[in-house]
C-alpha cells in the first residue's frame, strides 16, 4: 500500500518506489557502508554492525536513511534490500562519484568516458545491472572551488538528472564552495535548483552563503556533529533559525554522516541515533518541535522524490 501510483512523484528506495508521504522521519545524509583510501582502517564494511546501527536508529524513531555512498566506495548494494526489510527502515542508495582522491587512477580512467550512462543505468536499471536501483546522485566539490574532476562529474550528474529527474546531492568540502556549485549546476548546466542538495553546510556557518543558496532554491543539508571544529555545532541553531526566520524552513535537511567505524553508535560513537536523540532535542529547544519535525519529514520527502515515470530510460 506504500507504493506510489503510476506516474506520481516517488522516492526510490532499495525495495522499490514509495509515495513521499510514507517516508517518515529521515536521516537525509548518512552511510551504512563506506570504503576509501582516505580513511584507512576505518572502513564501514561490517554487515552486522550496519544492521545493529539501523536497529538503533529505528528504536530512536527513525524510518528512513539516505545512504550517500557513491560508485566505487564499497556501497554493498546487494546487502541493502535485506537490511531494509529486516530493520523496517527505508534505505535510499546513491549513484555518483566522489572526489578523485577516493579512487584509483585505473578506476577513474575506466568510468570517466561515460559517467552519465553509468549514473542513469544505476538509477533506472539497478546497481551492477541486477542490484537495487539508486535513488539519488552524489557528487563532490573541493575546498572553496571546483577542480576539473568535479566539473566533469557534475556535468555527468546534470545529464543523468535531466534523464531521470533524480536529485543531486553535493559533498561540500568542509562546507565550502556552495555558490560555485550552484553557478555550475544550476547556471551553466541548467539543473533546477530544487533538484540540488548541498551537503555539510553545518561545517561552514556562513549565514550569508546559506541564505543565498536557499534563495536560489536549493536544499541545504546540515549533517552530523563536527569532528574537528566544535564551534560549528553550537552555531547550528543560530544558522537554522536565521533560515527559518527568512522563510526558508522548507529548504532544510538534517543528517548524521557516519563515515568511520569508530563513529557508529554500536562502537561508542554518535552514529545514526544521535540525530534523533540529543541533536533533535537540542534543536527543538531552540526552534520548536514542529519546525524540527518538518526538517526530518516533509522536507526530505520532497527533496528526494522524483517524477521517475516521466523520464526516458537513458541519457542518450
């Protein structure tokens, strides 16, 4: 009964398309599985730990998780449908490509010639050809700028977005470069702003940039406790209040962004449940429960929904 009617907007989960209204309380940016040479020895690669983390998130009131792990970084896509069924948590998987530093030169040389085709195939046919379908595209900027790899990847993401309607989530390095990303994606590449989700804005509490991005029509993701500069944590309520007071409460998303094994709640870290325990409670004190509930439910349901039925089957 949760499946969306044919032709209507839907959120594409690893168990199929669902109506946005049933998504529930959503962690809008997190990771169940993740591998990178940039994080040696801290891989998220344990299926049992992922299941335990989902169970803890569900017990805290969570209903959906957007896994932003893109192509080539250990998504463990074949495990996701079973984890979703057993946990009762809806999981949305990602296609896309991260910064070049996360990949071998050989992998990049293999996929760069037809990135758009790869992204479209994973969104419409399935990850690896037979796995669950991805429900979003993940790309990445650099620190206060965009290198050649980022521009190439974003161009492919824009092409795939036009073909499918999928949202594009953008890793902003330390929260920077948001306006450069919007200039490229929404200006040069003509992606609708409401199809762009800017990640990690909590890491750069620049209220002017936040408001400018919201005015452009993008979604703004504030995802996870700081790992290095805790001033950004205590400034978060101020940043969210400024956006809400300016009329942009409908642009805000919240997430956890668990990227290392040590950060999982089952290993003593904050993990996914932190979003719905201390973090949610703290924001409700500052902003009110109704507004924070909107950040966790209505906003992600709208941000990640797409009119998949209208899209052609490929980018060419």
